[in-house]
C-alpha cells in the first residue's frame, strides 16, 4: 500500500506513474463567491459541479495533461496572487492557486 501525506506527494506520483503533465489547483484565501472563482479559473466550468464546490471549500483539484502546452494553457488561465495573466484578464476578488508539474513528477512553477 502506498500512502501520501500531502497533495503534492499525490500529484508528483500521479505524474510519474502516468507520464503526464500536471496542474494542482486550489482556491486561495476565503473566496465565497463561486462565480468569481470561475472567472479566475474558467476551465473549472468544465468540471463536475460537486467537485468544484469541494474545491471552493478548501479542497484541491489535480488535472493531468498529455502535453505541456495544454497544461500551460490551463496554468495561464488561472489568476492567482500575481493578478491577471496573459490568457485571463480577470482582476476581481477571487484568486486560485495553481502549481505545474512535469511528467517526472517535479514541480515547475506556481502562481503565488
């Protein structure tokens, strides 16, 4: 049995085992307006609503991609503490944490 002590351990292992590029996503701060969160990370609209609500309440979302281009597009759609990105001009009250991982499981960059 393999256990993971953190969400970072989990995404690192998933990326390594599956040879995929990863994006770890969570809502930053005390965001309580889901419509604002969706503006800060518009791809969340494509995911299951129940999962997205859990994300809003302190959970994490792990996304795996076949290519780094697809992962990076999602990363640059995510507005974190750094403010608007080259793909998302949103500048409202919500911020969404995003951290990228390579297929070797190593963390690459984050938006906070």
